[in-house]
C-alpha cells in the first residue's frame, strides 16, 4: 500500500476453532491477491503449541487520499507511534 492511503474492509470471514483463555498467540497473514485497488489476505492464528485456533480471510479496498466512496470524501487518519 502506498503511503497516505486508507484501507476499507469489504469482506471479512473468520472461523474461531478453539477457545483460548491465556497464553501467547501468533498470527500469520499471507496475501492471496494484491491488485491496484483491492487485496485479499488469509490469516491463521495459532497457540503456543502450534494448534490453529482461528482462521480468516479479508478483502480490502485501498483508497488514495481525498478519493470518494459512496459520495463521501475519504479522510486519512495518521497515527503516531508512542515514544
């Protein structure tokens, strides 16, 4: 994604396979398709034993600053990292 763009979620499908109450979780995301304006990513969440506890797929729309969607101008929010 180019600097200054916003991302809008178009679709999200997540399956929660096992309950986790504590411990470390690891997320791995792989791009399935990265086009000029849309992207599809697949993610897997595993626990500390390597067991898959959730998996999902999301489709995103990348918007340039000041572009419009559904008649509204997209405002780009900038987040600063805490020091």
